[in-house]
């Protein structure tokens, strides 16, 4: 059995089966994973702790671009703009890749920035409006949505056996 130190574990180790390889992804590998995927999870602070929710997104440059109705997640990110974003590729329990982005929520205010972000989202979803706006609990259009980006300050990625 191999072992690895758990984060914040005070020296405790966690057993892993022989042959398991956990490795850190390069920045290029992490950005490639971010560019391939379309659904991720954004975590933000709320008054009771942490709020985590899936969002559809597009990745470009150093930012995650997304949109949402003006609801709970937007209210929370406006109040506490330091957020985390996480995305995975999972083949099975022993073969996966995961990236976490720590960054800052920035609401896109001017029409030029909003239009560029909407176009980026449409391209990422092959022009399918319904795919871009799916999964928000309450349906919104790109024209009516709050359009935002999460500007990456830190990107880390790991892979197990991959």
C-alpha cells in the first residue's frame, strides 16, 4: 500500500492501493481540461458557510465565463467575490483529473464585454442557446442573465492514474 499525507491531516496518512499514481497537472494540462469541459461547480461563501452550485461555462485566457439569473449565487458573489471553481473528468474511481481555480468574481457591466462573453458561451455550446442556459433551476436567457467571469488567481490540478 502506498500512502499520501492528507491536507491539514496533522501528519496522518491515507492508504492508497499499490500502483495508484497521483500527480499534479501542469498549468497547460489544467487549462486544457478547463477548455474541454462545459459544466463545473462554483463555490462561494454565504452567511451559513459555503454554497456550491453547478454552472455551465466557457474558459478563455485566464477566466471562467458564465451567466446566471439574478438570484442567490449572484447575490453571494457580489457580496463575497472571492470564489473557487472546480471541474473534473472522471473515467472511473481510479482514473480521473480535477482542476480547482481560485479567483475573483467580476460582473461584466459594459455591453461590449457582455456581448463578447455571450458569444464565447454560445461558441462553447456549439450555438445551442438551450444548452447554454440549461440547469439554472430557473430558466433565463443570455440577454437577460447576469454575465460574469471568474478571473483566475490560482489554478491547481491533479490526476489519478491519468
